[in-house]
């Protein structure tokens, strides 16, 4: 069974991360299947926009530490979302951690319910939010990002909206998204594609300039002794040895 389910409603392709056993962690299989689903949606002239959502109480827990995707494949997925000639809209009503925040940042619009929480937990396991910075650094408040990158603190949906991590938040995420989806359904495919091209130009410049270096950084950090200790501690539900 694929970890990505596909449905459609009035021209909107709904891609649902559906891997509850690992809280929709970014496994090699999930990254591969999501990329394939996005390719199909991008080529289908009946699709006006894509909604990326999830089952369970977690949008994505970040990289799957037991079956991590190749850093290059994750870069490719994030770039694919940014380059897709159709709006990609994130619908979040659960927790988002680490690499999952890269998916949100790559999307054109992201809506969250007030139940959602967010955290950049990379520093707590000995790595850095390297690859996901490609879309994040150009779209999120830099002072706030410095705080949350460096501390791994949890933030709520209202704070995520304030700093630009998500577009909007509300008690009912579908009510928040209703005018958004109505708008894209009324827009012409050409208008959407060309407008998205304008909006994503700076993000794609970051990919062109920094993707190779950040991919190498990610691979180096994940292979380091501190990362092995951090990931082992996480899986064993204990503090890593550096906590003071």
C-alpha cells in the first residue's frame, strides 16, 4: 500500500500522507511516492491545484530515522513542489517536525488548524535543518527562524502564521482553506502557472546556488558520531549525552 493516497474534488488533487505507523515520517518510500503523485498531478490538465494533507495527528514527523531518504531525493521533492506549474496548498491539522517543515515551506500556501504544533528539532539530535532551508530561508522571518532553529522550541499555529511558516491558521482548517480553493478554481491555468513562476523565482535561486552544498552538509552531519548518539537517544527515548 502506498504511503500517499490520492483523491480529487472539483479539479483539486488531494495528496494525503498516509503512513500512520511512523507519523508520516519522510521515508524513502514516502518521498518516492509523493514525487510520483506530484508528477502525475502536474501533467494532468484536469488538475487546477494540489492539496497536501495527512491522516492522523501528525502531518510529518520529519526524516524517518530508520529508513531515511537520500538527501538528494528530498531536495528533488522540495524543488518539485516549488516548480510545479500549479499551486500546492498544505492543509495541516496536526504536528509538524523537522523535515516536515520543509514540505510546508515548499508549498505556495499553507493553512493550519489551532491544534497544529511545529518544531525544528534537528539541533536536538546533532544535525542541522540543512536541505529544508532551501525554501525556508526565503519565506520565513529570519529573526524568528534563528530562534526556533537554534533552540528546537515548539511553536503554535498562531506563531507559525506570524513568522510566515504558514499562511493562515484557524480553528477549522477547512474554513480557512475555503476561499483559497475557491480562488484557484476560478483562476486560469496559464494565470496560475505564470504567477507562481513570479513568486518562486527567488526560492529557485536558492536551490540553484545552495542545493549541492546543503545536501553535502546534511549527508556529513547524519553520518557523524554526534548524530548517531542523537538518533539513538531519540529512538531510546532518553536525553543525548550532551544535555547539561
